[in-house]
């Protein structure tokens, strides 16, 4: 039957219908946000790890990348060993340390910086924004972020002074170097406004006074293809007993452990949203069916089948859900941005990271789940409508 | 030859602690083209009898046969289908769907019967013109007067060309003048061969009938 | 500046030896309870320590097992820690005279802010911070989580308010016939309104009471679950008198407002319309 009297019934009480749609919209917005949160965390993190294509990280035993001050010794040897693996395309060493710098102009003051030692030929850490990259053996050049450039008061072409370990007894740095700013970069793992600088690995090791042991913080490894990642990880684990070898999947698992609270919160709140949707639609339809029992009994009397009655009630519920869901998606995307702004202000979180990631599969999942829930919520009232006894109902209506 | 037969129809139901004997072994025969009026005081079982004859209630005892088919042999789906295609109902309170227009209310049984949209729209318009509401076909039920709504209900009852029209107090909610319109319509329908069974308090309607069945306390008098 | 957590120890290899420790060259360590449980160690057991997996050359005896103070900042990281005497750790790291930080206790009446300022004027290679500033910085994470929770709470309250209004409306409209009859027999609008409002109030009060019970139960369940999950004594969910007061007042206000709106809509409708004949 195409007359859709069930859907048109929604126009009978426009205020009630509008309120129900609003309720479903808020519930489905919440569900969408929680689906985005749950799926977004891992997706955002995995994207971040793979942004330069390095699928494997080698770190000191028992640590995760840049999670502690621990370092790996004999970096050159390690890099050579790893490069010999047939599945490896490239290896990027990385030194991460605290260093200091002097402002270029103005009152002499020491600013605290975060130093990266990188190999410009193989690096998975930054993207050049302005100026030029470092040459592989450029021991006179430095790369800045916008934040470190502002902190040092320096621009491309300026000479900055970087200080190594500060000795409070001598009131002097253990080492000082004057370097020319070659370029400004975006450091991919930096938190917002982190003042980071980058030099070639040997120079940063000297500044950090770890050159004798040739220490690095992390080795980023790029496998020749995604299919070779797991075999390379297994081989490196067997060869490098003193190091921790993690593929992106492993790192995502560790990350999931750390973010377990948000994942569980997302699941709980998502479930609550579905429950609200079920209750709202179920209650609304039950009450409207009860109000229209006389009408429904008449329809049954004149020959409308139970199946038609059930279908119309379900369609009524589904129509409410469709409209509510459409509004909910729009609302959910807006609230997700607001919630993301809150959560991405976590200290120490990479600025490029996002908690709420609106990926198409997530949005489609949220929509389908809401629609299915809304449709199922109409089952009980539809059953009520179909089972209404005709004669007693008509008798009751007549009194 | 009969089109609708009831034999030994009994209906008993429980109202809290009280047992109500609505019908006590009633026999009814309706032939094609009959205009039967069922009259009696309130609570005599007239509406119950009509509901049993129409298959919208089941008797505690006895049987109903419509066009040689015993209703008690049919499951709900088949019984519903029979009501859709062979019977037409008119109720005291019209029971039109307020969200549909007059034409759509008339189309409703045809849509359920699977008639194609173009054909059912044409027939709905034809029926509305027959009952004098051709110009009001697009109006929603809530925009019609009581008499107009009842005429739409009659048009709806005729939609699938039923063998019998069953009407329960069709003028019960109408004033005298409007009731006369319905009276005239029923007369015209019966004159054209439509079989009518009407439950009524309205003496004028009863006077129009070819046969009057008087009921009292669940039994037919005389 | 990103704070790199200080290196504790990277490598541990349990080495179960007789309880009697060697007299000299044996370090003493205290293990936190979770670590002892995970490694199957008891007081008196020995283990080897080192800064690299291939240089576990110092033997240490478990002198104590302790329960650390529950720290929400570290609970998610699930790290295992042990404690050593400072000179032992410094020697092990090959940095005999280095520390991460000093804690400075002041004389009564001394201002932490002004002492920190004085120290910083002459500082080179270190900075002094009042403890309150450290606490403030390190609580930044929780402030973010708090803001997030508040945002979720606001969304939930909005959804609840809409839901409540909808349900109240439906329940009150179910009574339209009763209301019509009452108006027919002469009951005033005000009387009907107040009756419906009273009903809404009762529902709101009962609902609030039930809600407090559910909140308490779910809070207890949350704590039970997460305390076991993270093996900690931290309290994750707390239902305080202030929270109860706020929630009850809010739900009463919302319930009464929803009931009042629904009742007002009903009483302002003409009786014949309510009856279905208007």
C-alpha cells in the first residue's frame, strides 16, 4: 500500500513530531561522535605514524618511541645491520634531546628547545614549509619550527646559537654551536607550539654529549612494501635482542591500551545513545498507536491486513529516525569539532593528531546502526497495533 | 439463495466478574439485493450480530457463511482478505483517516487489494461523485462535515465492489437533515442492487428496509 | 617544553637466588607490589640490573615491596617501577653526581614564589618552580578530561531534557479525554494544570531518587571495574553530596518545566478539540 498513512500521521502532532526528531537527532549525534572517537583514535594515530611511510620503529628495550630518555648505542652499526635486511627500503635514525638556544636579538636569554638529530636523506619526522632542507653533511645548518623561530627571534638565513648540556657549576654550556637557519619545517610529532630544532645526527649527538657511544633515540624503518612489514619486524626482533621492534600495528595496540578509557567511554556513551533512540521511538509509537487503536481496528475491519498495519507503524518509526538521523549527522559533525578542540589540548599531544575523525565508514556505520535501531524500536508498538482485537476496540470506541 | 448466513450465533464475554450473553443462538439469512434493518434497544446485541456477520468478531458458538465460505474455516489472513474484497463496512463514527484526503480514504481498500494507482484514483473519484462529493475529493477528512464524512465512508465501503455492505448506526452521529441524505443514498444503493444490512435506532432507516429484524436481549423477536 | 620522564630502569631480569644476599656489591631495591606480582618476586629474592639487556651486571636484593600512592597521571601508562638508593642508581647509570630534580623544603613563613624567583635569577642549567606550579602544570591533563566530561554532560542533559519533554507531552496528551470531561463538568483550567503539574513533580521526584540510586550503583560498578582493570586503588567515579544536589535540582527543574509545558498546552486547548469534535 503506497498511501503511507503511517508516515503522514506524523503531521497530526507537529510539535510532538518535532520534539521526537530533535531527541533522535541529539542521540544520533552522540552516537556518531562516539563512533568517530572510537575509530578515530587508532586511525589518526596510525595515519600519523605512516605520514612519511615508515612502518617500523626500533627503540631501546622496554620503551616506546620518544617515551623516555633511553637511547640506543652504536646507531651506525644498527643502521647498517637493519639496512642489510632484504625487506628494508630505508632507515632513518633520530636523536631526540633537550637543548637550549640564545635569542638572536634583544636581551640575552637562554630558551629551552627540543632538539632532533636527523638524517635528511632518510627522515620520517618533518615536512618542509619554507626555505631549504639540510644537506646530508650540513654541520652548520639548522631547521626550525615556527614556534622555535619565534622563541629565538630568528628567520631563514639568520644565525642562531644552540647550547648543549648546561653545567650549573660552571654556569656555562658544555658545548655551543652557531648555526644558520636553512628552513622552517613542521615537525610531525610535535605538540602545539613546541619549540623544536633539527640538525644532522652527529651534531645533535655532540650537543647532547652522546657522540662517543653513537646514541640515537629511535630508528624509523621503511619496509619495501606493506606486505613485508611483519616479516621484517620478526627478523629484526630476532636479530636485535637489545632493542624493541614495533610495527605500526604493534604501536597502535600499545596506543589502544593507553587510550582504553576513551574507547570504553565511547562504547558506553554510544550504547546509551542507542538506548535513548529505542526508548524515544518505542514510547512515541506505542502512545500514538494506543491513541489510534480505534482507527487501526477500523482499518482491520475493512480488510487491511496485519502485515500492512505493522509495515505502516514501522515505516512511521523509520521516517522519524531517518529525519532525526540526518539532522543528527550534521549536529554530530559540529559537536565533534568542539569536542576535538577540547581533547587535542592535551599536553604533549602531537598537534596533527585528532580524536574525532569523520571517516566515511564511521559515518555510514553510525547512520545504519541508528536506522536499524529506530526501525526495531517500532516492533513492539507495531505488534501492539497488529494484535489489537477489532470488535472489543470498536465497542470501546463507541462508548 | 443467500449471500450471508448466520446459524445459531451465540456470543458471550466476560466483563470483570460479570458474564454478558450478548447473543443467544441467532439465525439470520440475507439474500442478494436484500435491505435488512436490525433494530432493538441498546444492549440487545445488534452491533454484536453485525460484527459476527462481518467476521470482525468470532462467535462463542454457531457459524457464519459468506458466499458459501464458512468464516470459521479461515485463518486471519484469509478472513481479512474476505472482508477486504467481499464486504464493506460503515461505522457510526465514520473512522476515516484524518491524515488522508477524501479520495485517499476511498482509495485505501483498493490500495490494500493491489489495484494500480491510476485505476484506484479513477474509481475513487467516480465513487465520490456517486455520493455527491466529487468536488471535495482533495479535502482532508477533518475538513468535512459529519454527513460528508459518512458519505466518504460509504464510498470507501463500495471501493472493492463488495457483495454486502454492513452499516452500524450510520446516522447515529448525524442530525436529521444529514441523516436523510444517508437514507437517500442507501435507498439508491439498494435500488441498484447493493445488499445492505443496517443496524439502526433510526426509525426512518428501518422504514426504508425491505426486512426488519427486531432484537431483544440477544434474541430475535418473533 | 616537553618533559621527558626520567629514566628509571630499562631492563630487569629476574634471577631467583637464595634469599641470603652477597655481603658486598649487592644493591637493595624496593619493588612496587604490581611489579613483584608480575615477576613473581618476594622480599629477599635477588635480581640483576643493568642499563642495557646485554649488561645486567649488578645484583640487587629485594629489600621491600611497597604499594605506591595511586597516581592518576600514571595509571594509564601501566609502568612498573622500583626504587633504589640515589647513589646506587646514579652509579648504575654511570652518572655519579646527576639528579633530575631537587625538592626544597622552606623555613616556615618563607614564600615559595619569591624563593623560586631568587633562585632563577642566578640559575644556569636549572629552573626552580613552586610546587603549586608543578601541580598546576601536571594537572593540565585532568583539566582537559574535566572539560571533556563537562561537554559530554551538557550534551547528555540536552538530550535528556528533550526526551523528558517528549515523554511528558505524550503522557499528558494521553489524558486529553479525561481533561475534556473535567472541563465539561466545570473543573477549572487551573485545577487541571496544577493536578498535572503535581503528577509531573511526583514523577520527577521519584525519577530523581531512582537516578541517584542508579548513579551510585553505576559509580560503584565503574570503580570496581577500573580498579581491577588497572590494579589500582584510585577512585574513578565519585558521587558527592554536591553532585547529588545539583543533579536532583536539575532533574526536578527539567521535570517540572516539561510537565508545566505539557499541561499548559493541554489546558489551553478547547474541550471540544480535546474530545475530538472541534
